[in-house]
């Protein structure tokens, strides 16, 4: 079972990223929603596997046991499944 502290960090990171998407949509209108959607799908492949929320919570996305960097494709598939 996952560490409750890490689960809480992941939840907070997700909420920060969600607030960013909602903020972009509200501030920029239609273009903001498009930008926010792109951010949501690709957030794990930018900034060395850290979205803004993950960076603030000191988390990082890696792919597989080898710990390789999350690619655009990996990030899109990962976040579409959410």
C-alpha cells in the first residue's frame, strides 16, 4: 500500500495543477482552456518530469523501473487515462 504522506503530496500536486488549468481558462477564455488542456496532457514531460504542482510538492514522474524521463507520448497517454 502507498505511503499516506506521498498520497497526500500527490493529491495536493493534482489540485495545484487543476487550479492552474481553471485559472488559465478563466483569465484567457477560450484560448486559456486550450492552453490549460495542453498543459494538463503534457504536464509530466516538461520541466524534467515535474508539473508546477509536482515541483511544489517535490514529486517527479519517471517511466518504469529504469527511471527514464517521461516523454510527450508517455505524458499524453498517462494523463488521458485520468
